[in-house]
C-alpha cells in the first residue's frame, strides 16, 4: 500500500508541475474535470450522483469554468442565484422525489468543490502566479506530510479524538511550521525569478502558516462528512489515496486563502 501511495503521489506531483507551468486553458480544463469528478464523489455520498438534480450541479460547474475563458457571465453571483433557483424548480416540480438535504448538497458541492478549487487558476493569473500557485501544494500536501512525521515522532495530545484519533496537537504545530518553512525555502530559491524582498518572503511564510492551519480544517471537514455517512473513502480513482476529495480536500480550502492573502498583502 505504501509503495502504491508513493508512486501515485509522485505521478500527482509530476502532473501538477505540468498543469501549473502550462497554465491557461489546460489548467482550466483540468480543474473543471477535477471539480466535476469531486462533485460526483460528494453527490454519491447523498445517493444522487446520477440524478437530474446532480446534473444541474455538474452543468453549473462547467458553465462557471467556461466563463473564465469566454467571460459570458459578468458576475458570478448571477450563476449562484441561477443555480439556486433552478434547484428550487427541480425540488418543487419533482416533489417528493428529492429530500431537502440533497438540494442543499448540490449547491454546497458546487461551491465547496468547483468554486473554491477554481482559485488555483485565479492564483495562476496573478503577477508571480506561476510561482505562487505551487504554494497551494506546499501548504496542503507539505503541511500534511510534516504533520504526519511530527505526529508519528512526538504526538501525544489528540487534536480531535472522536473525528480523527491519529491527529495530534504536536503534529498540527509541526504541519504549520513545516508549511511555513518549506515556503520560506521555496521563496529563497526562487526569489530572483519572483522578485521578492526579505519582507515579502516573510509575508509569504506567514501566509503559508495560515493556509497550512486552515488546510487541516479542510482535511477534517472531509473526514467529518465521511464519518457522518459511514464511508472510508470518497472514491478509488487515485491508487493508494482514494478519490479526488480524499486527495484534494485540503487544497480546496487552501487555494482561496492563499489567493486573497497574496493578492492583498503582496
């Protein structure tokens, strides 16, 4: 299992490098595909992944990502309200086929997966975006790895014993520190290409620490949903890791944080 997980991780990192460096339409298309698959996994939890109700969520995501390219939706709020109203129509005119929690889950899935993950693309469009986009991976996967290692070595105090018994407070501190440290090293290596001052490196390390902390909340949120519905993994698409949501759960919440902090603090 460890070997499979390691090999899958290496492939994911390699693909991430290709997609982020290429950017533009390729990155947009990949994020759209990941979002729809992630929604499918989440909707499957609510037993509605192949319904008309779920289809509205998938179509909303496709429209949302296409609008980045062709800009046919002047304000994203129009799409959000349109989806909500459409869901109300489906709910009312097919009643009692769908339950209220399924209606809420479609809207939640669209925003939670598609909208929040799109900030990886938004980061890529910023000045220095090519380099800033990799912070999403450093702050989510890096934090996860550092937290695991520190937790294994000296974890004693449980962070959330009922939700995730293996996660410790020591591991959380190690994850946050590791996220900031990895980012600082990364920024020092590429400071010339990014045109960073010492102060900006410090700001990015702080952003990474905040994002790393919040990434753990994203990870625990995905775990809480799984526990609520008594499932082990969201899917089996990625060998050794599970589904899209199992691997990208922390990135989903990290990307918007990095985007807004980097856009306003740098």
